[in-house]
């Protein structure tokens, strides 16, 4: 069905007038569900394995009001943030607990997201923690492995191999934990 991308909708969940009007307007245009993301700049996980559940409580509540697809990580803060973001003035510095200077330059840090065992396992733990927290909501109609997951490699075959290997590691535990909830790729 038709979806609407509203990464900041959770900010309004406590205002029933705004939420009712929002959903009425969306339904009138044919929208059947919204896409939700963890808070900007990956504030949900400021350090690997250190989760701030209070930041996603409103996402959980939003999904109880409006059918929602939830992305387990917003790859924008890893792969695209130097391109700029309308919600912040101008370009922003890449910021995520998954970017580690120990891997060298930014491109190598981004590749490590897909290849470093510690980072892959940290992502799996994060995904499982989010699934455990969110799946009690009847409004979660789908989960996305991520939003804008994009390998920083220009060669198509190498990029495909990088992502395929990563998915082969992360999808099985996510699928097992998420049960019958549809799982989307999150590739950009």
C-alpha cells in the first residue's frame, strides 16, 4: 500500500488533535501506513549497546494509533549525512555509534558497518532490542532492516557482495525475533 515518510511524527503523539487531523488527511490521500525511524542522529544508541528506550516510547505509542513500518536503523546518519538534511541547517557531520575512527577514513568506517564482526553483532543486538520493545504494538505492520542502507562502494558487484554477506548475517536473527511481521530490505 501507499506509505508516508514521517520521521518526526512521534513528536506529536501526545496531541490527539494533531494526530487525528494528520491521519484523517493521510487517509484522504490514500496513505495506508507511515514509516517511522529511530530519533535523529541515532540518539537511541549513542554508544554501541547503550539504548535510550525513552526516546522511542513515543514511536511505540504512534504505532498504536497509526499503522506503521519501523526502520531498525536510519542509515542516513552513517551513509549520507554530509549531503545535508532539511531538518538541520546545511550539512551535518556523520554521527553514529557505528562510525569508528579506528577503521580509518569515513569510507572505511562505512564499509566496517557491513564487515566488522563487532559492528555487525552490535547491529543485530540493536535490532533484537528494538523488535522486543516494539512488537507488542498491533500497529507495527512491517519492519525494515534499515533506512537508506547503502554500501559506499561504486563497483556494483562488490557492493552487491558486501550487502548480500551482511544480510545473510543479520536477517536470520531478525526474522526469528519478528515472527510473522513482514521484513523489508531498507536498501536505498
